[in-house]
């Protein structure tokens, strides 16, 4: 069993804070050829700013491991109400209701293994490929005009006083902020344990949903599937370290992030020799290259929603 020892000292090393991005994305989506998720960078910045976050995350991890050992996992229906906060300066950034609904539809397929490309799961991984069994329901769309050209990764978009939008009841709603983030960042999430005032997921409007401004190769809504995986306590498949630990037993160890659409079998350089699960939502592949979660990942997510779990209010 993979284990996490998240000491305060460990939390303070390795990753530097992602600086507030103020430049316009004039380099456009076509210049972004590799997925870039800022979740780990944001976590490191939050850990530096709030030493008590490490304690809360350790407590959540201990609860999760106990839930896995005792099989204390949610077995009922979990429906996540979603608030979509759209911050726009241009007409393109003011994405349509249809584009927003298309993203919700993608999430419902990806988290219930009803996405058509789930059938592409290699036979080697078919036994662990999971129907997570969590669904999403669009509750409200909130729109706000702004003069900002980009928002960066310091949670500015989540604060009304700084021109953004405060989250709506974040203990019982998943808040998504859709805006131009900048710096080549597709999106980022807040892990369980963070403060409620910034809880949720930010996604650049160019990589949200299936239509409108969605840009290839991130035009299938999988940025949200990836980031919401983080929001539900999943780490990157490589554990954010060379041959690192993602705290999931049934995901093969990965050397590092993978990009594009690797051809299976993709043999890892992490020993002993094995094939990497590049098609997992928590890798960095193109949208068309990721299409599965595992049973182990499902168990980590499910542990959040039982009584005493970090997101138990959603499971009531």
C-alpha cells in the first residue's frame, strides 16, 4: 500500500509558487502543445502561506487510509451540484450556456465510465478501470464582465473584492471559475483541506467543454475531469516526482508526466519494467489520450463523501 507522509517540512520543499500571471494570452491556444496544470504549484504556495494546511491534509489522508482499510466508503448516490462562474472581457470568454452544459455532460460520462472511449482501455488495465459513480448537476451560471486580460493562479478570480466572484456555498457546491488564466495554464484545483473561501476549480475558457472556444487538443472537456480529480483528492499519476507515489495502489508507477497520445504499450523506465497507464485522467496527455480512472482512485474519491469525510456535506 502506498502511503503519504506529509510533514510540514516536506510540504515546503521542491515546488515554487506559481506567480500571478498578468500577461494576456495573446500567444493563443495554438501555442499550447502540452498540458499544464497548476494544481501542485498552487498547493505548494498554499502550504507556505498556511502551515496548518499540512495538518489538515494529513488528517484527511489518515481518514482516507482508514476508510480504505475498513471499506468505509460511500455506496450511495453522490450528485455534485455545480456553480459555474464565468468571468469575461471578450465575447469569446463569455462562453455559451450550451458550452457549459457540454462540460457537465462530459463529466457525467467520464465519472460513470459511459464515455465512448472508455472502451479503448487496454486489456491489461480493464480489471481496474472504474465507474466512479459520481454525477454532476448544473445548478447555476453566474456571469460577470471584467476588464482583466488574465487572472493568474493566485485565486484572484475567486474574490469579488478583487474583481472576481466569491464561491457560492462551497461546502455543498462545486464552484467552477471559467476565465482566461494566462501563462499557458489550462486549469488548477484546490485539494480537500483548503479554506472554503477559495475551494473549487479554475479552468481556462478555451479548454472548457466541447464547443465554442474549446481548442484542440484540449477540446473534449478532459481538463475539468483532470482538475476535479484533484478536487476529489487525486494526485498526478506520477506523484509529482520521478517514479513517485500517487497514493493509489492500482496505478502503475510513472516516470513523469506524459504528453500527446502515447502509443500503448508505453514501457516505463521505473523498475521493475511495466507499462504506464498513460490513458488515466490524472496524466498530462491530450484530451483524446485520457479516458479512465481506476478502482483505487474511485476509493480515494469515495472516502471524501462518507460521514466524517472532508466533503461529507455533498454526500448527504
